């Protein structure tokens, strides 16, 4: 096998066009982002709240509160909860917050419009509680520990969760809250407002004498209200306490955005890989190759190994250089950059190089099967690049975008995903906004499956057909 590899490597580097083409593909990955950079961040963007974990968050709700000094407990019955758009994540319940600043730590227990009772804290963390029939809520503070309970009758209680908020000050604000996130509508979202009927809150512990105060937290453009009712309070609110998604930060940049050069680089790699075999068919050079090495399957595997190795190595160098270079430049321009850990960035770099390398092998297999350069290139581009472009088109229905990035070779681009899809947040989760339906390595596995099948068919045809 070593002899075959040496022969194919010598053949590859003896063709200047193939070598230059590989270098061009790497440069496209490295330099293509410059075409999408112009000016700086929009002048009218609002500051983005950052949560305790350093991630962007949505922090807007209507708060009916009083001061709690030291330990204490608040109990309330939540009656009817309604929203204009029947939002399943409309929320009404009890909350303790560390402060009024955006992104402050909090713990809350709540009823929701369609997901039952939940205990949530610090935006990222969500725990489901008892059945949706529970309407009584209790939140207890003991130092920096918050305990949420729920009940169907106000007498028998079920623990939902116990959480810690390190650094919680002695005096905090606690009380009732209502939030209602925007609802997904077509390719975007539409604002929603919720109203909840609360019973009279029951207080135990260190609650200084004071009146209940209502205030809008975050998102000044939203406005809620509370009024006394025959049983307690009627509270109206909008917004959400949750991780922010791409829809919440439309001008934010994800790390994968700076690798859009993968698209033109992919086309170049497909052309090189296809020509590496169709040129031999066209000029009869394959006969000479097979005369020197009659084991046809080994010849094909050697070609695949050389193409994959060269493509992976050059692409990896390009991605490893491009990511820190462009991410640093974006930060210096003042554009918000969604956080991504070093491990995630390494996966993006290695995964992108792997996508290009595997696609090169796919193009080689298609070239063996079809034998004609133009037909083979068109076929591979239609199978990989075209679904990718369809998925990234903003006005394509989400169901189609999800389908093409699940069952076609374009699923492999999931390795570039750096944004997190949160189960407790409904949003526009499509490839156009940076969210793929498959996990990163599963998406790459789809491309590998197509490539293995194609290479197997190519090997069988290479053995059986005359060259």
C-alpha cells in the first residue's frame, strides 16, 4: 500500500494546478470573511445583558416585590394565567433576585402556559416540577439556598428543586413576577403579553413592613402592570428570564460566521478531487497507473488517502489561523460575539477540515462512477453546496431547511455550530440562524455515510469496467 501512496502523492504534487487549487481553497477559508466586514456595529443596538455564566441572556419581566432581609418564605396561589398568543412559556410565579441590574442572579418557581410547574435559576437552569394541576407555589430562602415547592391544595407540598446563589446579599428583593417571551411566528417572532391572577401572598420570616411595589425589569420598551383584585393581585408582564438566542441578538456574531469561506473552498476542492480521476480517464493515463499497480481498489484508496490528507492538512491550517484572527478583529470592532469555549472552537476547526477532506473523497468516488468532469462536479456540488445554500437562505421555510441539513451531505456543516439550542426557550432554530438539527459529529457522520457508499460503488465499478 505504501508504494501506491507514494505514486499518488508524486502524481498529485506534479500537477501545479491541483497544488495551487488546494492553496486557493485554504486562502478562501482564511480571507473570505473580509467580504462580509464593513463598518462597525449598528449605532442603535442596546447593551446585551450577560448572565452569571458569561452567556448573553434575556432579562425582562414585571416584578411585584418587597425587601427580604435574611431568611424567609413566600407562598402564593396562582390562578388563571392567560396570554394573547397562548404562549406555552408564559410564566407567573415567585422570584428572589440578587439585584436590579441586567443579568443578576435569581431563583424562581413558576407555573407556565404549557410546560407545567418549573424551577429556574440563573437563566440557564430549568427543572420540571409536579403535574400542571399544581397552582400553589412556595419559595424559601435560607442563606444563599433557595427551595421551590408546589402544591395542588396549599396543604401538601412537593419539592421541585433546591438551588444555591453564591454571593447573595443579606437583603434581596422577592415577590411575584410575570413574563411572556415572544412567540415563534413563521420565520420570525411576534411579541406576547401574559396576565396572571395571584392570591394574597403569605409571608414568613424577615420581611420589613412595606407596601408591594411594581416595576418593569429590563427592556424599557416593555411595560407591565399590577392592580389589586378581590383575591390578591392581577399582574401583567412580557419578556423572559432565559438564555438569549440568535433572534434576541440579531447583530451578534457566532464563531461559525467567520468560516463562511468554507463554501467557496468546498467548490474548489470538489473540482480538484474530481479532476484528479476524470483527467486520467480522459487522457488514458489510468491505464498506465493500473499497469504499474494492478490492484485497482488499492489505487482508489491511495488516491482517496492523498486527497483527504492534503485537503485536511491545508484546511486545518487555514481554520486554525482564521478563527482567532477574525474573532479578535470582530471583538475590536465592538460587535457582540457569542461566547464559545476553546474546546468548541477546536471542534469547529478540526470538523471543518474534516468536512472538506471527506467531501474530496466523495467527489473522487463520483468522478470514478461518472467519468466526466463536468457531470461529476455538478453532481457533487448539487449534493453538498446546493443544500447548504438552501438551508442558509433566510426565507426558506424552517421545515425544509431542517430537512436538507438532516438527510443530505450538507448535514456535515453541523460541525461548525457554536450556538446552543435551549429546550426551555422557543426560538427560530434554523441553519440560517446558526442552529443545525443534528449534533456536530452526527452531521459529519451523514456525510461519511454518503462517502463510504459512493467509494464502495466506485471500487466495484473500477474493478469491473474497462478503463
